[in-house]
């Protein structure tokens, strides 16, 4: 496995792969890898000749006061895990490599970015799209792999790739969960044992929506109410939003249809967690 920190060195390596006709799969992450990330790696490994994994905690997508400084990092462990899953190249650039000062411009996300996560975290998706655009321009992968867990991110990256005519194909992988249903996240390490236990309420409330929908309840307000009452029973969990949305632009629906997405964001202590489930999986 190659460990590369500069854009120039990565390009030299990948240009050679491309010249040899090798197909490049790319998994962008912020590191502190867990099984959710590694399933993206597995999918990339299965369908490409070269697998590139980036590890970069992107300062642009954190607002002042968010957890940029304390975001969990362990690059040595990430390297070991990546190597064991067959990653060919780890790209872990320092901040100055990605953002030499001054930063003149960034990608501006469209209206979908003002909803949900974007409403709670203004500017977050501009930061996400800027780093994803840079990484796609640097790696020029045939396919890039993203997780369903960050549904709004996937929706906006898809829009960017389409609107800016990027060549990369996107592949979205299902959310990987702990055995009790909690969606895996690097941020789960912030949770104290009581908070970790309470955090089950997120996936349970989404599951309740899915089950009620399967049983014929298609009124969105009624579905959300069920989820809200489950979350309300858990005093350590404070929801930011619970919603049922259509998959194209994530607009809330009145009647929940197959393919709609139930979403939740909640704070557990100082940790913000998000999750979603598709009707009907
Ligand atoms: P992050 O390191 O949190 O920026 O995530 C990097 C990629 O892994 C993103 O495409 C995420 O959507 C994806 N991802 C994170 N957690 C999970 C999970 N539990 N299941 C599937 N994909 C995930």
C-alpha cells in the first residue's frame, strides 16, 4: 500500500495507472475508519483495479464552535485497517496541501443545501462540495463511493457531479449499523455509555416509521408523530428534526410513498447524530 501526502505525487502514481488502463475506485473519508467506511472500500475493491482512500478532516465543512479540533483522528490505525481491506493508496494530505492560503473560491451548493442538515449547519455543504470537488479533480476516479448514511451529502454530490459535468460515476452503499441498530459513525466515540444506549432511539424511531408505513400508515404527520413519541421517551436525546422526504431534492412529503426517506438528526449530549432509512427496505 502506498501512503501519499501530496497532490503531485498522487497524480504521478494515478497517471501511470490510467496509462496502463487501470480502473480507479475512490473512497473519500475523514478517517477514524469503521466498518461503514470499510464496506465502501470493499465495494471499490470488488469493482476496480486501483483503490484510493483519502483521509482528510475538512476544515471547510465545520463551523466555528463545531468539533473540528476534537474530531477523532488515528491515521496509523486507519492505515492498518485500509491495508487489511486491500486499499492500494492512502491519500492523507496536510491541510496546507488541500488549502494553500488564500482560499479564493468555493463550490456553492444549491437550494437542497438549505434544508435539514444545512439549516442547522449553514455553509456545511458548501464546505463538503468544495472538498469533494477538489478530491475528484485530484484523483479523477472512474467511480467514487459514498454512504447512504449521509443522504443529504449524497444528494448534493450527485447534483454537483451532474451540474458541473464531472466524469466520475457515483456508487452509494447502504448504511452499516451496530448490532443494536445505531448507524456507525466516527462520532459515536464521543458517547458516554448512557448516551450510547440512548442513541438507539434514532434508528428505533426510523424503524418505527418504516414498520408503520408497511402496515398502511401513509400519512407523514402521523408517521413522524410516532417517531417523535419514541424519541421523547429518551431524555438524553434531543431531536433537531424528524422528517419524511422525497429522494430527489429531499422535500418533505404529505403522503409517504415507497422510496421516500425517513430522516432524523438529534443531539445526544453535545454529540450530533444523523440517520435515515428508505421506505421500504
Ligand atoms: P466520513 O468519514 O464520516 O466523512 O464518511 C466517509 C464516507 O463514509 C461517507 O460517504 C459516508 O457516508 C460513509 N459512511 C459513514 N458512516 C457510514 C455507515 N455507517 N455506513 C455506510 N457508509 C458510511
